[in-house]
C-alpha cells in the first residue's frame, strides 16, 4: 500500500507530468513570466468554466479577499460579517484594512454561516458579508443574497475550498460557487481542489466597473504604466502557475468526482457508527470535498487523532480555536451565541482526502477509525 498522505500532490503530478513539464518549459523559453499569454488564457478559460464575465488572477487567496474589500471603498470601522469557524485569512484581511469583523455562528450540519445569526448581527455600520463555502460546499446563498438585498450589503464569497461546486436556487437556477455575490474569491494553493505549484488566487465578478477597479488595484493602482489612479498592491499570478492551472482546470470536474467517490466510500463505512456523524450534503449545494470532516460524538476526537497517527494515518483538526478567541482577533462574546462553533471545535476531524486515494487506502483508513470507535 502506498504511504497515506493528507493530500497526495506528487502522485497527481506524475499523471500529468509530461504535459505540465512541457507547458512550464514553454514559459521558460518565451520568458513571459509576468502577465504573459498563459495568464490571459487561463483567465479566459476559467471565465468560461465558471460562466462569469470577469476573472482577475492575483497572487494568492488572501490577497483576493483583501483586494475585493479594497474595491468596495469601505471606511475605517465599517463592519463585515463572516463565520467564526473558518481559516484566519477571512478575518485577517478585514483587520488589515482597519474594518471591524463581526463573527457569527455556523450551521452545525453544513459548517457554513448561520443565516439567522447573520440577520441578527446586522447594524447600521454593516457594509458586507463574507460567506465561507467551507470544506467544499456552498453556504445557503439564496438566503444570504436575500438578506444582503434587504439591507443593501455587498456579498463577497470566500470560495477557497469549494471551486467547482454548484448551488441550486429554488427557481431551478444553478450557479457555480464564487459567482453569486458581487464578487467571489478563490485560492490556488497547491492543496486546493484546483491548485497550482506555488501560490495563486483569483477574484470573480460580473460587475464591469468593479472588474476595472480590481484590475487596477492588483497592479499598483495603474491602468496606464506609471499613472496611479488607485491605491493598489502588487498581486499577480505568474505565468508558470497559470500554465499549471490551465492543465488542471481541464481536469477539475474529474478531480472533484474522484473526491466524491472517496467520500462515498467513507460515508458507507461509517454509516452505522452511532458516535460518528458523516458530512452533511446540503440539498441545494453539490459537494466537492476539499475536506472530508467527521464529527466525533463520544468526546474522544483527540484520542482518535492520536490513534490514527500511530497507524500512520494523517488526520487534521480544522479548526482548533474559534476566531473570536484568537489573540489577534479576540472579541468579547457570549458563548451562548456560538453553540455550534464551540461544539464543532471539540468534534471535527478531517480524514485524508484527495484525488489519488485508492480502495486499499480507504479501507485501511476507515477500518482504523472503526477499530478505535468500537473499542
């Protein structure tokens, strides 16, 4: 049996090695390293895949979030609502821009923003909402967009973990994750479902004016060289990363289907274990399983992680500390308002999930989990 890894990028690379190597060599030969034709081609191809008017590549997913907020011309102290249960980058950018993060609880089953808590958190200073499509499926975007429209709020989707997933609205309309709000953002970090071989990110929008503004911000605020119309940053996707992403974009649906197949195996293996809750698949969102995250109900989550480590099975806890209790982002709060987040902090554990898992590995992993749970 191959060594089990949380993400097996090496095996994935070997399957496309010759094509990727040749594409990278072509970039080296042309020496078009920044804003070259590969970046423009990737941008166009991703626009087609997502059915969105504008894709603006940038240096990483965190920059994508920050630049999206910069494009809204918010003022110091304006409030942005997001989930308490997510990676820190989502609030990091809010604080970097001297805005105020307002953290709310998540839905216990889907791990995405609790829309009732979202509504209750809105104040006259609220300007934007960042729903996080955590672990691979969409937030309840129909309700999020309804709330945002009622209160004239901008919606920026944090789509770093769910690219390729789809949301179905009650009228039957289907949209790709990241294309429903005024802007969507993603990360191309290597372990993501669509990952490059370094850092990378992108912003999506159907708004022509915002797209124009964002293109200036990512390039030092310039639309014409040496003429700075915006306060900008230096945040560009390089051509080598773009050429890798072009190849992997053609395989994204195949990659996501491989993840679903692995998730189906896990689901069946754990279905009858009373102390395990398998991931909930929301009715209105497809799931692309960036992570396969269990909830362990017997209070022995940490012991399970140690047991799996001894079996040479990596398992991760995303996330061990609520954002509202992190030193950098501490907020006075009533724990009664964060019941679901605090339960999840004690229960969640993510098993290996990637495109290269085979049945032998899946059986070994699931057998080990059940061995511990049935002791």
